[in-house]
């Protein structure tokens, strides 16, 4: 048996579903669809009053505070790694410039 809100709409969200065993039920539970297991999605069961069919619609599950912090931490780690790489490249370029300058100075002293 399924419980729905009493509205005139064709698409009605299922409020509850349960089986009463031997008692006649409004919906044959053996044909009840099973929700797909989609990561990050919440399955919501709906009933179409025109067709008498049950079906699922999937909505995004809001991220928890912990998940949001983990994403932010990952982004910060990536930014730090990129910054360190840029600093290393700058250091190499500075060392090359100093080496070239030292070579120019040494060459002028020999002359």
C-alpha cells in the first residue's frame, strides 16, 4: 500500500509505502520499482495517478560541512603546491641570472 497526498495534481510524491501482508492492497508491491544507488543522489518515490505507476526521481544530497571543508582543504593544498612550484622556478631563474652575471664579471676581470 502506498500513501500519497490528496491533491488534484497528476504527479504526487509518495509519503509512505508499506505492505499489509494478506490484506488486499492498492498497489502490488511485487512490481514496486527499486531505486538505483547513485552516489550523491537521494531517491524519492513518486506515484503517477493517471498510469498507476510508481517511479523514482533523484535529487542531489546537500554536502555536509565536513565534505565542504574537505573540498576546501584539497583546493588549498593544490594552491600551495602550485605556489611552491612557482617559487622553485623563480629560484632556478634567479640562480641562472646570478651565474650569468658572475661569468660576465669574471670575464671582465680577466681582460
